[in-house]
C-alpha cells in the first residue's frame, strides 16, 4: 500500500513541479519568447520583450470569458483544461533528468496517446465553438494530423522496435545507431506541422481563416490553450532530445544538453518557418504521405535489417 | 491592490492585442496600420499583436466614416470584445464624418455616440507613429483601469 | 535560398526597429495640424468657404470679437485653407499630431480670437487690418491705419475727389 502511495506522490510531483506545470510553463514561455524573438530578428525587427509570453498569459487570465450563444458551456470550458492536463501528463512521463516519476513498461504508448489529446481538444474546440472559421480550422487540423502523424508515430515506434521495448527509459538508453539518425530525421520532418509552424501552419492560417480553432475562446480558457501550446513545445523538443540525443552518465550534463538540443531544434524549425510560405492542405498532405512515407519506410526497414 | 491584480494590470499594458474594424473607411487609415507590423515601427516591441477576431482583442481600432449599416456592426463587434476593453478611433472620419459628413448614408456624428471612445488619433490618415502612440495610450488606460468601459463597469458594481 | 540569405543577413545586422520615443522624421512638406495667427487674419471667411469638410467655422460676439474655430476631427489635411488664405494667417505644421485621450474631449479644437477695435475716426468696432496688409496696400497713410473699412473707403474717395475737383468747389458741393 505504501508503495502505491509513494509512487502516486511521485507522479503528482512530476505532474505539478518537474517536469510538470510549475517548471515547464516558464520553460515553455522561454521557448515561445525565443521563437518569437528569432522570427522578429530574422525579419529585421526588434521583437517582443523577454517576459512577453508571461504578460500575454497573465493578461488573458484577467479578462472576461465570453461564451458564444448556443454553445455547450461544459465542453467549451473543459477542453482547454483537458488539453493542458494531457500535455503536462505526457511531459511527466518523459524521463528528463530529475523526473521523480518511475518509468513503467509501455509508457511510450501512454505518451503517444496523451500527445494526441491536445490535437483532439483543438479539433473539438473548433467544432464546439459553432464558428464557421473555427470549424474550417478544426477540419484542417484533423486532416493534417492524419498526414503528419505518419512520420511522427513511425519515428517513435521504430525507436521502440530498435530498443525492443515500449518503455521510455529503455528508449533513452538504447545504444546509438543508424536507426537513431533515420528516426530523428523522420521525427524532425513531422515537427513543423506538429508545432503548427509555417509551411504547415494551415490550421492556424490567420490570413485565410482569421485565427486557429480557438477563435471563439477568450479570457482564461484561451490562456490555458496558450499554456498548453507552450508546454507542448517543451514536450516535443524534450522528447526529441531524450529519444535521439545520446545520454551521458551525468544527469546535470544531460539536462543541459537536452535543453540546448531543444533550443537548437526550435531555432531550426523557426528558421524554416520564416523562410517559407504556407502550403495548401493538399500540398502538405502530399508532402507528408510521399516524403514522410518514404522516410518512415526507410526507418522501419533499417530497424528490420539489423 | 494585491500582487496578482498588480501583475495583471501591468500585463494589460504590456500585452495589448488589437483588432481593427473598418466602419466604412477609405482604407487610408487601415493601410497605415500595416507599417506598424513592419521592421521600422514593429509594434511587437510593445507587445502588440494584431488579431482577426474581437474575442482575442483588448483594443479595437475603429477607422472610417460611420455609415448607417456599419453602426450595427460596430455595436456587435464591441459587444464581443471581452472586458476590459478600449476603443481607439483612427483618423478624422470617426470623429465627425470628415468630407463624407452630410451624405445620406453616413451617420455624420461622433463615434462616441455609438461606443465609448478612449483615444482619438487625429490625421487623415494618421501617421503610423501616431497610431502606435494611440495604442500605447489605450494600453496605459487599461492598466490604470481608466478606460470608459472599465469606469462604467466599476460604477455599475458600486450602484 | 535567396530568402535564407536575406533573413540570415537580417540576423547579423542590428534590427531596423526604432524606439517609440524615436520615430522617423516627418517630411518638411507634411501637412500636419493647423496653426492660426490671429494678428494676420482679416476674418474674410475664405478658409471656411474652401474647406470641404467644414472644419473651420466662425463665431462672433458682436462689437467685441470674431473667433476662428478649427476642429481637427473634421479636417482632411488638404491644405486648401492655407493655400487660399490671402494673408497667410493659416499654416500647416510639419509635425504629425499625436493621439489624445478622450478625457481631453474629442481631440484638438483650436480657437483663435480676433479682437475688434474701434475706428479711430468714427468709433465703429471692426476687424483691424494686419500690419503686413497695410504695408502691402498702396496709399494707406499713417493716420488712416486705425480706420474701419467704411472710413477707409470714405477716405480713399475723398482723396480721389481732392485730386480731380478744386478745393472750393468740393466745399461747395458738400
Ligand atoms: S480619416 Fe481620412 S484616411 Fe482615414 S478613413 Fe477617413 S478619409 Fe480615409
Ligand atoms: S485665416 Fe485667412 S482665409 Fe481664413 S478668415 Fe483669416 S484671413 Fe481669411
Ligand atoms: S486643411 Fe483642408 S480640410 Fe483641413 S481645415 Fe484646411 S481646408 Fe479644411
């Protein structure tokens, strides 16, 4: 009984403090600021002040929530909460150095499932809001997720196949090889679309459909969606670092290397986002099914060859 | 005022999200908003973000001559902006109707008679720096809780 | 690739953004807010006549003053008033007018009061002629400077008459 309580406590700790909400939120804001600043500097602009994402969040917390007429209140308000909870729970599973939560067999499956929840929430948010624009955004998001999830899931599953286990800690400790490299490329291919960044920012195309599927959200629920996005950035970059960057025996060094790798990945996708224009949905689809499919096939083949 | 309220008040000044509303403008004023996003003026240095939907906005920039039909639209959009909110009137048109005043489909009255205006930016069209100045003033009013809608709601709560 | 070169070049250069307090200069020919010089104005009303949006209006307090009013919220900064003012009493300033808070009213309203003066001959209150105008007008003598338009006309016709009609006849006529 005691063991159950203590492991529950460590999960709670992982969820609430590190790598959960208390530390991931500032980290997410930092990464958000880094991306916005980098975009601005690449465009020759000054860019936002350092605390900008924090100010945005606090301001939204202090605003009124307008709920559109004819919308189901409960679902409307629950979606952002579920979204934040799911990404944070997913982050709590990632074996970052200092994560108090014990690693479970099969937690990769749980992680992949939890990572789909915010996307689901976004799609539902678009449909629930009863706004035409929100529904178009939701449709685009849902369709796009069918495309980018192919390389994304294959990259992780190939790593699981390589490590011979669906446990995050084994994935992290798997001996470095060719599959790591191939899977990393496949993962990076899916990343811009997962982060809704430029060539694939089809679901949040503010010039075409006004805003993303949060179009009808305001005040604290919108703040939670923004927070969920920030934590998702941390989740994606740190997941990449944990799975694909070779670990050293020293946890502190690992942590620094992971954070640096996360920032480097963000810098790369931001550079791509600034240098490119938005694709159409069909083009993005074709890209992911052709090139993403090809990369996935090569990666899977490499795991089988060995 | 406790700490959280203070932080929120500061955030209101540091993160003014704007949404623009063309109430029948000749487009001159709207064109002058575009340079705000360009490298030279870069409104993002003040935390300004341009949003397409009133639900995300703190400040509504209203430009153009008020017409009989845009009156309803202005009221509708204004009602959708979550509190606390501010209104910035761009150019001469919202203040009086400018050269269009007196034509049959134009309201020919001040925007203040439709929604409470917090900042007037003169010009036809105003220069980008004047618009930026107007946004900064409105953001300061939001921090101080001194926009007309904030004062109104406080009065409503007291009575 | 060209795009990549451009944006990476931007990264290496300092940003081109200017501080809100340090905004670009306004070109010298910019037509900003109006300035009015009451000492030059003859209250002729030309400016109000040419102004399409009726930004310029006049009020008067009979026998005391005439006021020139300007409401910036109605001006389209076309510059016609300045161009047509015969005495150059109106000038368009070369700086962009800033925003104003609503607490200060609905923007900039200018009022410029032109005091009427009694005529030095008949005592009737009138808009005094600006000095520059007097210099420009041919044949206005020192003594006639304070005359009202009516007396000025009379003085001019008397002078004319004196030039053509001998003095005793003129006296007789009267
Ligand atoms: S103020 Fe001038 S520029 Fe602006 S909308 Fe009116 S006419 Fe056009
Ligand atoms: S400002 Fe010039 S045009 Fe206008 S009334 Fe005075 S003198 Fe006449
Ligand atoms: S600049 Fe044009 S619109 Fe403005 S007061 Fe003069 S004549 Fe009228």
